[in-house]
C-alpha cells in the first residue's frame, strides 16, 4: 500500500489530536462537548480552530492523493508530497497552539500547494 494512503489516515486523525489537549481540563464537560463558552478564548479557541481547519483541509488532500495515483502520477513523488503535507499540518497545528499567526499561514499555504501538486502530479511527474 502506498505511503500516501497511510498519510490520508494520518491527516484524518490530526484534527482530532489537535483539539485533544484542550479537552484535558477539569472544566471540560463531555456531556456538552460543543459548549461555545468552553471554546471561547485562548488555547481552547486556537485548538478548536486547528481542528476545524484540519477537517477543512482533509477532503482536498484525500481526493488529491486518489486522483494523483489513479491518473498516473509518480507514486514516489506522491508519497513524498503526502508525507510533506502531514508534516506541514503538524507544524500548522503547533503554530496555532502557540498563537503564531504568520508561520501558521505559511504552513497552511505550503500544505495547500502540496495538495495541488499531488492533484496535478500526473501532468508533471
């Protein structure tokens, strides 16, 4: 199985992991996990933002991997780019947690371009 498929799984899990530390708090009420007051400020709000963006970035990446592999893109390039995507998303989450907006935006743009490169890989690889 291509590494890129494992990266799809990793990318699907990353949003859940990005919000997990914010839930490790005594004031988190698992009976009301979407209580807007809990997610209003600080680290919790940033963790939730990272989670939401992870869910938003996932479909393009997953589709890009399938399109790239099924349309004749070089599997080795697709694997490398998929790993890069996951690493960039981890950097993105870390920047979101640390409240570093500019590096976070750079990581987002780079991961988006990585998805586009995977999608179009059959044209250039």
